């Protein structure tokens, strides 16, 4: 009886490992959300400086709150149909990337970011393809 019980426990454990091995893993799909803030006049994306990874589905930017207008300017070779994203509502999305944009490491640094009518220091903030 204990041999059968041992085999049952081993099969059960293996089944659980196989079943839940992918649980909690996040894929590369979906629009990337970026909150823009500017404490001390430095631009931050999701509370940090530097590049934010995004996928082919594009990016949605928001201001510090729902009513803060923001404008994001990317260089002319940006991966989206448009490279300027102004809004008066505090939220905007890029849409999907253009066809032929390489994935895996291509990056674009913002030309400018304006939050609530005031420019912030962009530094090395930008976007990088997953």
C-alpha cells in the first residue's frame, strides 16, 4: 500500500509541476502602459528614467492623473504611424507599430515630453522593442 501511495504522490507532484509551470508568466503581447511624471523637472516613465520595453501592439501614455494633458514627441523614424502624441485628457495611445519595424532591441529616445504644459528633461528616456 505504501508503494502505491508513493507512486500516487510522485504522479500528483509531477502533474502539479507541469500544470503550473507556466502560471504567472507574462507574454510579450498587449499594449504597454507608461505613466509620465516630472518631479524636479526630470521626466520619468513609470517612476524611472531610461527606456521602457514595448511590443508591436504599441504604447499608451498617461499623465500623473486623468486630467493632466501630456505631449510626447519621438524622432521622425519612430516605429508608429505618427511620432507626435498630444492629448488634453491625460491619456493617449500610439497604435500598433508600422510594418517592417525590427523587434528585439531597436530603440527610440524621446525628442520632448510636456506634462501639464511644462517641458521636462528627457535625458535618455525612450522606448525599446521587446
